[in-house]
């Protein structure tokens, strides 16, 4: 979707908001799906809450430190976990992992690690999950060197409980590492079969299948989100998948559920602001953006959203003020101004009748994204409006040049339509009418006629095309010269207009009157053929409504000699 590159969205930001009982479990789930950063924030923020099982929290914080390579901190967490609850088996697994990590391939280290693992097994003799976590240790440290050990522990886990979901989640992870996504998804599916209340399996299944069958992935996530309404992981991942699938309305609705969960991140609210904008809920988006900006959350993005929402709400004076504030922001590698920022600003300035400033905005958009040739049309329009206000022929020339660049940028009828060519002829018409340089005027005339002939070859039943050609020719030669080329264009227009049943009567009369008057004048002045001239003046007379103008035309015709 075209909006995705516009907005630099943060996926996580600093501190989480927590108020739920057992909020630390959200951290556990984040860890289990590989989102260590989110997991660490959640677990740390909940560590001192009375409802938190600290032994569990320390185990996962230790594993996060282990992933970072901070063995000292990891060991500290595992020791704290054991002190908190010596009967919680998993921190002994963490201690064994540290020993093994420090001495990979060293017999003494391997022996010492096994002692820690045995200690864990003694505590939870019937828990297959203990066996699975030990297998993971061997896999994470060296899956080749310790292939036998990890397979043995997996076999033992099956002996304990072949329906233990964590077995199949682990196997799914291993297949995913091998990029065998079919088998990986199959294992996650088995985990769901044996435990349909565990969000982790659903999320991993969805992540595996999303790029193959997004609807199926979303369906699975919706299933667990409905079943586990208090799981932030389930709710958030469903919202993310809607977003990734360009389902903006559904993403916004789902993110509302995330925001309603007290265990959400500030970045979730940031994302929600954007999704509300995409879903055309501009006032809601603006209100939340203003709140987050006041709290200094993602200030660059929030100022962007305030400006974009004001523009979408058609509050153009406010949008201009907010845009000026936004463009004073410091650019970084993460926060950069986009072509959309500048084009939206340009559109706002046009609405405020500041065409000169709008042109500058569009020029800046092209500097940022020169590949976006569509912006040339906006630039051309701004130049054209500015030219009409400033009475500046040079700007008409710039307007034509910009539109011609757009046309020249792509293959015919691929990057532009016939209507674009028609607009281009109008640009050249303006140049012909205002150019003080004869060379520029002649060049515009040639290009204008060439373009209109190209359009005429594609759209033979549109009277506007041949009519514009006639007018372009007249403009070029001036009022004192009657051109055969203009006559031919006018007569072509006459045939099209007379066969067009959809044209409004008033418009038809106006066009035909212009044709007959010019053609009659051509034969009278240029060809000195009064009889033929009278024929066309009589046609003009027939379609002229009753009134003084009709009487004047009658007298003019009767006095022709």
C-alpha cells in the first residue's frame, strides 16, 4: 500500500503501560515468539508487582540476557530466580545453559551443565516442558555438536507427554530455521491441536503462513484473539497482520482493542494514530496525535500526523501552520520528510491560493522522490495557477515544460491517460496566448498541435479535441489571419457535435456558433468567397436564439455583397 512508506512507524518505544493482573505473562509470550525487546520491557516493568511470579520472570529475563551475550547478567537473573523459588525447575536449566555456553565442547562444562539439567528434572519429573527447554539449550548453543543430546531430550519429552504442545512448537521452530515452512506450519498446527489456548503457536503459525495465505493466517489469529481477549500478544499480532495486509479499517478496529488493554506500549498508540488516519477517522487520529505529541511520544511522526489530519479535515489555515511547524523538525536517518509530506503541503497551499509557494513544495517533493513522476502534474498545475494570478508568461512556460516531462517519463497509456494529453494541449495553449518570445510561441504551437493530433487519433468522437486544435491554431496566427488548418479542425468539430446526442443544447449552440462564425469569416476575408461565407453565416443565424443578436446577424448577412 502506498501509505506504508510515508510514515516511519515505531514498533516499540521505551515503556509499557501496565495494570492487568498477571501482566508479566504477556512478557513471557513476547519472549516465546522471539520479541525479546518487548518481552524485556514487560517483564522488567512487572517484576515488582505482587501478582508476578518472580521466579518465572527471572528465568525469561535471564534468557534474554543470554541472547544478548551478557552471561554475567543472565547468571544473576537465574540465581535470583532460584533464590526466589528453589522449586521452580527452569532457572536450573538457565544455569546449565550458561555453563555450556562458556565451555562449548569442553567435557567438564558439559558434565556440569548436565548436573544442572538433572536438578531441574528432579523438581519436575513429569513435566515434558522441562525436557523441551533443555533440548532448546543444546539447539541454541550448537545444534550440530549437540544433535544427539537435543534429540534424546525431545524423545524423553514425548515419553512424558506426547501431547505436550511445546514439543511441536520447538520442532516447528527448527523447521522454520531450515526454511521448511510447510513442515514448520504443520508442527505449529499440531501444537494448536493439543493446546488451543496458547497464543504462541497461533502467532508462529500465522507468521509462517502469512506471505503464502494471509487470509488463513489472519483467520487463525482471530481465533486465538477471540479465545484469549486478555492476551496482548494475540490482540496485537492480529492488528499487525491486518495492517500488513492493507486492511486499514480492520487494523484500526483491532488496535482499539490493543489500546484498551492496559498492557500496551506507547508505540501501539502511535500506530493507532496512523491507522485511524488511513481509515479516514481524521478527527480521532488528530485528537490522539495531539495527546501523544504533548507527551513527547514520537514527536516527528505526531507533528506529521497533526498536519496530515488537518489537511484531510480541510482545515487549511491550521494545516499550513502545523506543516510549517513540522518542517522545522530535524531530519534523522529514521525521521525524514517524504514526497507525500511536500505534496500534501502543496495541496494545502493551493487551497489557500498560494500557488507560488505550492510550486516550491512540489519541487521539494520531486527532490525527495524524483522517480514519482506524477508529482510533475501537480507542479504543472501550480505553475499554471500562479501564472494566471501573477500574469507571468514564464510560469506558463514552466507549467507546460513540467507536464511535458511527465508525459515523456513513461510509455504511452501506461503512466498517463488521454486526458493527460488533453491537459498538456491546454498548457501549450496558454503559452501560445501569452508568450512574448516568438520562438517559444512557435515551439508551443508545434508541440500543441502534435499532441492534439495524437489524442485525436485515439479518441475520434470527442469534439473538445478538434475544437481545442482549432483554437490553438487561431491563437498562434492571431485575430487578423484566418487559417485553413483552423477551418478543417472546426469542420471536423461540427460533424462530431452534430452526431453527439449527449451534449447539452446550450453548449452545442455555443460551439456551433463559434464554428460557423469563423468558417464564414474565413471564406469572406481569406478566400473572398461571399456566397460560401453566407452559407455559414446563415447556419449561425438559424441556431441563434431570438433577440437583438439574431437581428444584428440578419442585417449583417443581408448587407453582404
